[in-house]
């Protein structure tokens, strides 16, 4: 069992561990409200990485790690630009002027008689 001191190191090592053994690697997260601490553990039954934090700023990085691992699990590369999203959005992205103009038209009130 290896305790990691840095969130960046933990995330990099966890991703590397998953890429080496995707069928056996799992991520667990424990939160104790009494202590206000989150414990993360990534293991493949041979190597075990643990990280403990009480910093709220680490939650964003933990969420990103979770999303990266889930994206790998569904068979996609999380660092590849998604061509489908670009194709759908390539028609014409809405500009700020268009959105403001459309909203202004909807907000017009009827004249009082």
C-alpha cells in the first residue's frame, strides 16, 4: 500500500495503473463527514495507491480523474478531440449578439390600451 502526497502524482499514477491493467483496476472513494476527509484508493490487487485529503480544492481534480477513468472504461480516449461534437457544432455556433437579439424580441411587452 503506497500513500501518495500529491494529487497530481496520484492522478498520473492512477491513470497509468488503469492503462496497464484495465480489467482489474478499480477506484474507491471514502468520505468521512466527521473528519471532513476524502480517501481515494486505486488498486489492481497487486499495486495499491492511496491518497488522503481534506482540501476542497482537490475535489475538482478528483472529479476530473473520475471522468478520465470513466471515459477510458467506455472505450474512448479522453484526450482526443471529439469529432462528433465538432461536426454537430460546425453548422453555426451562436454568437453573443444573436442570443441577445433573440432574448430582446421575446421580452417585448404588448402596448397598453
